[in-house]
C-alpha cells in the first residue's frame, strides 16, 4: 500500500492513547489555574502569593519532568515511562482533589508537573515510531488537536461547576483523574515501540552491521546531532515566548491595557478554540506532504501580523482580539505542532526523547524567566513588550523557514532500526 493510503486502525489507537498526554497536559494546566486561583482560593484561604507559588512550581517541575522523562524514555523505553508517568499523574490529581490540608496541594502540583513533563516526550516518540511513513506527521499533529480538546473540556466543565466552590474544584480534578485512569488502563494494551526495541538490540550487539551510532547523551552536544537540538530549542523557545505570554497574561493584558472584564476575555478566548481545532484537522491532512512548508510560512505570517498590530498601533480591544484570533489560527500550522513533528524527524531513535525533553525544558524555563518581568513591562512600556514578542516570533519564523529545512533527517544520519516485526515502517 502506498504511503498516502489511510493508516491502519492500530496506528490511530496508538496515536490517540499516547496523544492523550497532550489532553491531560492542557487539562491540568487550565484546571489548576481555574481551581487554585478561584474555586479553592477562597475556601482554603489561599493568598495570591501561595497561588503564584503553586502554579509556578508546576511549570518548573514540568521542565524537570521533561528532562528526566526524556532521558529515561531513551534508556528504558517509551511504554514504561508513559505508564509510570501516568500513574504519578493520577496520584497527583488525587492529592489535588483532596485539597486539605494545604500542603497536599504543593505535593500534588509537583507530582502532576513531573508527570506531564515526562509523559509528553515518551508519548510523542511512540506515536512517531509506531506510525507508517507518510502518516507520521499527521499522527503527531493529532496530539495538538487533543491538546485543544483538553482546554475545551476544562473550560466547559468550569462553566458548569466553577461557581460551586470546593465541590466544583474537586469535580474538575476528578475529571482529570477519571480520564487518566481510563487512558492508563487502555495504554496497557499497547506494545513497546518496535523501532526503540530494535535500536536497543543493535546497541547491545555492537558487531551488528546495522548498529546504532547515536545513543550516548554526550552526542547531543556534538555534530551532527547538536545542530537539530540547538535549532529545535531556539525555535521552540522564541515561538513560545509569545504563546506563553498570551496564555499566562492574556487576561491581565486585556483588563489592564484595555479596561475590559475577565469574563469578557474568557468568552473571546473560547472563540479562538474552534478555529484552532478545525485548522489543526486541516493541517493533519497536509503535514506529511511537500506543501507543509507553505502552510508553515502562512501560519507564521499570521502570527507576525498578530503581534505587529499592537506593536505598531498600540494595545486596544481591536488589536488584542486580533492577536487572539490570528495567532490561534496561525499556530495550527507552526509553533508547538511543528516543533513536535521536527523533534521526531530530526533526532535519531535513542536520543529522540532525551532531545525532546531537553529542548522542551529549555523553552519552558525561558518562558518562566520572561514571565517574572512581563506584568511590570506591560504596565511601564506595553509597546516595548509587543515589539519584543514580535522580534522573538520573527526569529522563530526565520529558524523554521531557513535553518530547519537544511538539517539532515534522522534516517539520513543512521538507518531506522528494524527488528523484523515493525509493520509500522510501511502502511498496511
């Protein structure tokens, strides 16, 4: 069957069950923000400082989880890591659901942050390695669609139970727990990545003619692997500055710079989600085709225009709504989705999740550091803030358009390992 034939049903099963890491990631971040800053704050007497520490710690331990989980995924297998990480995620949500005493919240956010960081790198690698040629990008992009689904589910549930206080908060965390347990049970039906198994066997049999040449962590910092690692880290970090600013401080910018209300901004944010969801489905159809670069260029242009409007004309209701909607559409064709695809295409098998964890952690730490000064800069000189975000986005676009396409693919650096059972190497 040709590479353009539909992928087998098993490929979709792997992609959905592994890609649910993105659903649980988005669901945890949105739910934590809503519940800890709202439903729990009043009942448990959480002050602004405590809420900030809880959410900040969750972001930082996400980076730590990505680093550790990424390396463990290359050493011990994708399946083992995403199984253990989901167990940790479930345990963390139980603690957040209980909520009292307050110290349980601190342990809970650490557990959930570590879990989602570790799960994402291993899950994406399994999706890529178990998908047939011609469909790998599509299956990886599916995780971005599921990520939007996690946001919609959390915000939709909040609209119903968000005003129920402690009970409402517990229901929102219970939603994450139920989904995590169901996904965990279903993940036990998945096998280990055949490509990873073959690569480990090759490393253990150095006399094999198909021996894997890239497996040691030090090779990440030497040619030729260092070039895609630096490109991926630089792209994700520079693009993510804009995305994380909008995600973390969108409400603050709206209320502080335009005088709008919180509920008003929440409704506007919901308008962009269906646009991003539908655009993601469109991109799934083209990401494995030669036209991908044109779609990437188009999406990047939309984001540049989005940030250029408040930089050139000032931050008002029109320009901030434009940022919200244009970036929501543009990000479907570039940004995190393309970073995920490239992180699978450019790095050899036994360094793949290590590199993904490293670059993800780097981008999240850069965003966390930038966040410390964002509110102050927004109030003192909003034009400078938007010019900086426009500049970082332009750097990301240049990396994606002119550097990444020149990098060799992983299969050009070494043959894709095959143990003779990897039917995912060609469509069935």
